[in-house]
C-alpha cells in the first residue's frame, strides 16, 4: 500500500470543517484590522530563505525541502511566509502604495522536522505582515490582532510572552557578551552550537538540545544590553499593551528561530496542549528588505499554525449536512429526484439524492447517517399525484407536501 509521506496528515470533511472555522475566524479578525489577503508561490528561490531567514538557523541548515529545478536554479518549498511576502513587495514595486502595507495569508509550509504531537512536515499557517511603520504601535497592533483571534477561538490558558533582542546598533555588544559566556563552556555545546558561537551566538539561545538549553539559562539577557532607542521602543510597546488591556510577561528566553528578527519578539503560549505550546510567534524585522535586495522598509508580523490551534480551540457544532435528501423509488423517480435536487441547489438549498440504486430502507439509513434534516420519498404514484411525504429527520415527524412548491418551501 502506498502511504502518505512521514510528517503529513490527511484531513477528511469532519476535520476540514474545523479547519475552515479557524481560518474563517482568522480572516474576519484580520479584515477588522484592515489587512488584505496576499497569495505567494509555494516554491521560491533557495537564496531567498538563505539570505532572509538566515544561514545559521535550523530552518535553513536542517529543515528546508530544496531541489534543483530542471532549468538549473535551486528551488525550495517555503518553510515560512514572511520572506515570500517581502520578495513580492520588492518585485512588484509596492513601495509606492499607501503605507503601511497590511497583508495576511493562509498557506501550507514545509519543514523536514522530527514528527511529533502538534508538529508536522507540512503544516497550514495563518500569518500577517505589516510593512512601513517603525513604531512600536505597529507591534502592538499585530499582537492585538493575534490576541483577538485567540480570544475568538476561546483558547484557554494562553499567555503573551514578549522580549526585545535589540538592533544592529546594540546587538554587537550583546553578541560579544554571549560569545564570552558560551566560550567558557564551549566543550559542552552541541556541534551545531559550536559553529554558531562565531557566526551568530544568539542562535544558541534557541537550540533544542537539553544540554544547550540548560547552559543558555544563565546566559546574558538581551534586555540588559539595549540601546536607548530599543529601550524606548520596548517601553512604548509595554504601555500600549497595558492601555489595550492585553496582559503580558517579559520572557528573556524568547529570541525566535529566524535571523531576520530585530527588537520586538513575542509568543503566545498555551498551557493546555502539551510540549508544543507556542501557538503564535512573531516580532519585528526592520532589516529584512535590505537583506534580500530591497530598499529599507520596517516591518513586523506573526505566524500561527492552524493545525496546532485545533486541539485547543473551542469550535461550535458545524452542520454541513444536506437540508433535504430525496429518496426515489423507480427509474422515473430517480430522474425526477435529480431534477428537484438541481432546482434546490440553484436556489441555494443543499440537497442530495440517491445515485447508487439503494432500497428505500437503505436510503433512509443513509440519509440518517449523513445527517440530512429532511427526507422526501418519491415514487411513480407521488409524481403522478403531485404530492409526497416529507419527513423531518430530527423530530421523526412527517407531512404531505405539494411537489410543485418544494423549492419555495425550503427557500422560505
């Protein structure tokens, strides 16, 4: 038997309707905040992620699905959404549009990770990008949007964790402190972190190795080494969140896993879904556009894994069942059932009918199984008389209805 690739998942209608609900909530909230939808290619030039996401990140070093195209260039299945949006803005000349640019997307991403609960190699992500504002008020805006989505989904035990990782002005001094600290314990670090020590010591803070995590616990904190501008930015963000009634805590362990972040980084952490508890993560990336060949344009955004939200979200009962199931008896009735079903669908009523040739008993059993609200039993005599029995499947009641008025009956 051919099986699906490791780390992927099949979704049948009972799960996809839940996915659609979560996506619908995210779309509605994004629209309220003035964000419009953007769609970018699933594949991008590998260089985009190497330069934008960062060559020292786990994503680029270990997790990307990369291949050489038939035409020669190296192509990568997108591991995240931000770099592709930034590339689209540059390539399509959006610098002249009204600022800030506010986009959201629902995309599939691909990372070669060890499959575990809440983490897949192909996953669906909702994300937002805000380009054109360097103010901490923009950071507060996207955090507020994420908070609203989480609130709408009634996800319990969720806390907002924020941190500042500085900017190109103050980060070099902080990197020096980190190098000094980690160099003293270099022999204990994993091989990957030993190489990071010289290239980007802050990446060590994001290592998943238990040994490296334990060492990093006592490392210098970025918030203790911020320049005046970064400190002022953090102060405005905290004041804005407080003014909006959004609770938060400072968490100096958050650095995020991608190199393009500057200043603000944040995560929403849910305590009720186990080890993979981060349900949303984001921050500011003011240098990303220059990194991938564009003109400077400050930006911030976040991403949230939709499949990771599902176990914690409170999703109402979603009724996708047909309103009416038509049970025909005989060849003439089968054609008639198709005709009536088509008229109902044209009028906006979900309708279904037998196309297998079941007995009446089997049809009623099937109608009950798919959750049809009503069943109409039609044979040659019903077509001749123009009347048939309509059964309310929920109440097990029955009434006679004129077939010529059935569309009006259900539309009303």
